[in-house]
C-alpha cells in the first residue's frame, strides 16, 4: 500500500465532549500525532460517531475497543478526466 | 466460421448491370453449394460484385494506390453469398471442398464488425448546445427549471469564475460556504483554470442559475505531490461542512457533484481489511456520504474512466472499478455517453463494490464545451457526465425541493424515467439508461410541467 502518512480513526463520543483533546486522550497518543486542523468530524451523528486524523505510526499502537475504530485508509483521490492513455 | 463465397454466374447476363438502380442478380447455381459443408445463410441475398481493372498497375490489380475501373459488364460480374463452415479441424477441408468447385471463385472471411466507441484522445462529438438540446434544456428553462435558488457543490480542483464569464456564463460563487484546503494560495472562484472549472461549466448547461459552492478538495497538498490530487480526508472535511450548511439552511436544496475517485487499490488497505475504503461501507467517508444524503443532499459521483474498451492509463483495478463512494447506494453513479447516445469506451462498468447495481444512469460527455484543456479539446471523462447530470438535478430542485421529494425518491424516479438503450431494464454499461429530463419532470409530484 502506497504510503499514507495519516490515517483516520473513529471514536464514539458524547457530542458535548467531541474535542481534539478528548480524542487524543482516548486514543492515548501524543498531541503531535493528531491533526488539529482536521479536528473532530461527525461522520454518523445518530451513532455519536466521529473521525480524527492521526499519524499512521501512532495509529499502529492504538488499542481498539468498543469506542475506537480504525485505522481507516486515507487514500489519494484524483479527478477522473480527461481520460489519459496507457502511456500517460 | 462465417464466410463469404464468391460465385461465377451460370450464364452471362444479357446486359451490363451497372445501369440498374437495384442490381439484378446474375444467375448463379446455389445448388452446387449444398454438396459442400457450407451452411448457406438464406436470409442474405446474393450481392453482385464487379471486376476491377487497373490498367497500367504493376503487381496486384487491387493495389490501393492505383486508379481502377470497376466493370459490371456481363463477363465481369460475379455474386457473393454468405454462410458458415466448420471451425477447427474441419475448416481447411471445408474451404478446399468449396474451392474445388469450378463455380466458386473465392472463399473469404466474414469477421464481426463493431462500432468504434469514443475513447480518450478522440476529438469531441457535438458540443454543449447539442447536449442542451438532448436534455431539452430550452423547455426546462422555460418552465422554470433553471437551478435558481439551488446550491451546487463542485467538489474538485476549484472553479475559475473569470474564465466562465468569458464563455458568457455567470457563475455565482458562494465564497463563505466554499472550502479551500490549508496552504492553497488561491481563493474560491479564483482557482487555476482546470478540471473543476470544466465541471462548473457543465453544471451550467442545465442549471444556468445555480449558485456554486467551490470545494477545491483536489488541491490539497502533500509533500512531494506532483499532480492534481487530494486526500480522502479532505473530502471528509468538505462533506462535513456541506452537512452543517444544509442543517443550518434546509430551505435551500444542495446538489453535490463529485468527478473524482481512487484509481489504484494500492493506495488503500486491501478489501477485507477493516480499514479499507473501496469495499467498506463502514469507512468514515462512506458513512459521511450516507449522513449527508440523509440530511437532504442529492449526491452524484462519476462512475470512473476504467471502462473495458479503453480504460484510462491510471486504472489499476482488475475488476469492478466503480468503488468506494462512487458505488454508494445513497448516490447517483453517472456513466458517460456521447451525443450519439453511445457509451464512451472509457466509462466504467458495473457491478459496483458497495452497491452492485451501478452505474445508475448515464449522461453526456466528450463534447466541445468549456475547452479548459485546450481549444478544440472535449469536456470528457465521466468527469463531464457527472456535472451535466448534477445540473439536471439542480434544475429539477428549483421546482421540486427535497421536502417534496427526498433524494432517495428522486433517485428512484430518475432510474424509472431514464431512456433505456437496448434491452429494457438495468445493465452494467448504461445503468437504467440516459437521464431524461422531460420524462423526469412528467413524473414529479405537483411540479410545473414542460410547455
């Protein structure tokens, strides 16, 4: 798999408690390993499920439990057009 | 194997056949063929062939570069009939047995021919006006289906409003509600002229009055990046912002057009891995797509350019290239057709990975439109088909908001009213068929009908 420097983790959080600091503490990672610009983003609000972006190396050490999911891939995305031939 | 067999006439015609508007058949004896292993195709009427004379030609009489005279004079005509001979071991014997007949002048192959699909690098087929005509935009606009008071988020490389104005397009950009990744020096509406500007242009074919949200996700920068690409996490941020906007203003319909995807499975965890994106409905981005749709957004994704006939050179999926959110059940996955209503050879075919029944419908591409890639270059890829379709959806939403017809029901109506090609129903090339605005409007509950 082509290198992804950062990956996504999911957490079940109380919406009142959905902060980068809380996510960092729950994940048990250093502050430098979590992307504060990305923040904490609700992906399934009905389930109180949020996602954060963390360094892939830090994610390897995270212990998953019922409240934590991941790591999830953060692949490159590209525009589809114009179609390029097999030599480009 | 199908063959053509050339036969001499049993007697010479009385006059030249060249003067006949419909060529009279010279008499031939088909009975001689029943003594061979040729299975004659009786539905194929014999075709008269002339003899070619190439005076002064050296070598083959049919040298393509030499002038030739085609004679239908009585001694020069013959007939060709169609049939089949065995394949495999019996084929050579069958040919020999035919050629042994004095009436048979030659045995030729009759290969299957097929239309040449439009592929990347081909010149444009038709132009934006042709697309507008095929979508019946004149009547749509006359009935008030213009995209007015509808937001269209173009999640792409950014829009250049000044370029669109030069093409007599007034693209209203909602700058405060647009999204620009950190570190990108240009502002919404003022990004470099590229793919995203093409998409905005193509939305405007059906929805000239739409308001654009410029979500330049594909401009995000990673160290060492050399080409236009983004990261899926930026799309997560974009969709989160769009959801917040929709929740704050449910009265303004939102259409989200996405002409991007993942080309290479090597960029992802493998299918089956719990962190995989392309095949995993539990991936955060696939979850947020469902969340945004549930909030009331109409979401469209291009099916991709990995069609079997002429895939993009970047395609690395060996099968089922419609993957990830491009195959999500809560989105419209858009395949590409040219203005001859023929699928373009690069349009990805289903089944999809998250939802098998993809693509959903097809829309127009490979036409002369924005010319952002150069004068005479087409708006191409399913990249163009998607915003063309998004424009139709935005136009519809002007008169039929999600409160009257939620996104899931609109998708169903779009599928039911699509113009099917070939056999009726769904197929993995065209989906349910071509998006058909007149039929779609006719099926809307309580909305104005077309004049």
